[in-house]
C-alpha cells in the first residue's frame, strides 16, 4: 500500500524537513503554505462567527507554517518518519500518515503517452516474406503492432484482458 505522508512544520524548519525527507529517499513531494494554530493556542478561544472576525483571528494569532506532502511506500514510511523526527528534534511538528486507497493519474501530455508504449524486437521468420529477420513489436495500451524490417509487412493485434493496476 501507499501512504500519503504529511509533515506539518514551521516555515523556519522547512529546509531541515526537506533534507531529512530527501535523505530518507522520497522521490517526489509538494508543499503547501498555510496558517495554523496549535490545539494549545486554540483552547479556550471562542470567536464571533462572522467572516471578518474569523479571518482577523487567523491573521493575528495563526503562525505561518508549511505542509510537505509525499506519497511513499508503506514499508519505507517508518524509516522516512524516523529521519524527519531526528532532524526536527526539539522543534514543533506534526506528522500524519494517511493510507491511500487508490491513485488515479490522468496524463494528457502526448510526449509522456508515447514514452509508455513498449517497443520490442525479435528475430524470427516473417509471416509474410518468410525471411528470418527482425520483427518489431510495438505495444500501445491494448494494441500490438508487429512489422517486418525486411519486407515491411505489418500485423495488428488487440490484446484482450489487459488489467490496469489496482483494478
Ligand atoms: Zn517480412
């Protein structure tokens, strides 16, 4: 399973947290800036519910903080968290580990689409010219094209029963 690792730190500790995450081997991350109030600061507060008061309270009392998020393998999570805890010893931070049920990535970049097609080569007798020559095989999602580098004859196949990850 994958885990959404969320590390809440104060702005001045962002560098430390990032270095610890990178050292522990995370491959990607994103950062959100936010205004935060810890439960201790919040305790006993009661605010007027009009938006002006609420926003005023946030401006006056909330501290600037940063949330560093990363998606990591469950098995690697403990090591990464330990690394962050060590780096931020004595500092104020919160770490959340949220299990991820599913990841859906939509990619409309045609360059990246192309990079996902597989190209294989195999030297076998051609179905058309009969020569023992390199047959190129390209697999595009659920379609396969096989063509002969000797005579240029091509065949197409539909690959049935393709399973997408997670289904
Ligand atoms: Zn051929």
